[in-house]
C-alpha cells in the first residue's frame, strides 16, 4: 500500500448542517444537495486567501466506520489565518497518514463507484478525515479524474 503523510491544512467553505449516513442512499441526497448549494451560491468566489481553485469534499467526525453517521464539508484550502466570510465555516484537517485513490471516468458515477470499491475493500481505514480533491482534471465530466484520500491506520 502506498501511504502518504500529509501536513495539517485549513479549509474555508460550507459544513453540512446535519450529519449524514450512507444508509439507504441518504448521503448521496444530502451531499448532492450540499454541492448544489455550494455551486449555485458561488461560494468558491467568496473565499479569500485560497491557495488554489481546487475544491475539497471532506468526510469527517465519523461515529464509527462508513456505516455510521459522519459530517461533510465542502471548501477550499486557505492560509491558516484567512478570514471566514459570513455564512461560511472553517475546518482544520490535522496531519495524518493517507492512501490515495484515483477515481476516473464519467462524473459523478466514477466517484460513487470508487467509494463502493473502497467500502468493499480491505484498506485499514482510520476514519479520521477522508477527502476528495476536485481539480482541473475533474472538470471534464465525461472523462474526469478525482483524487480520494483515505485516512489509514499506520
């Protein structure tokens, strides 16, 4: 397994106001609606001090494994001292060890299928904070690439 140690980083964006769960497809509904709010509200342009235009989707505060409730956040990486605009949130991701997966194909199916493989797989996940990174390669929805980082047990 190819493990990567990433330093702590800070995000500004939108926290899903409730926890969600993968049971009965609820997270697909909650996270999809949250993405629509982030995009239609043009939140990315309101984030000052962005280090890039990559968008991070964070799964965190797990109550157990992937079958238990967790929190969700969408935002951009910023300098640690960046101001938080009104109506937005800050999230600090601590340094951790990750395994990187690349989801490739038609969006959003390629990401959903990657998660199904992750859930069915044998990766020793830590369930600290997992995240997807949507950069330039994710913009062609017919042939997208999305990086997925899974916090893993060392």
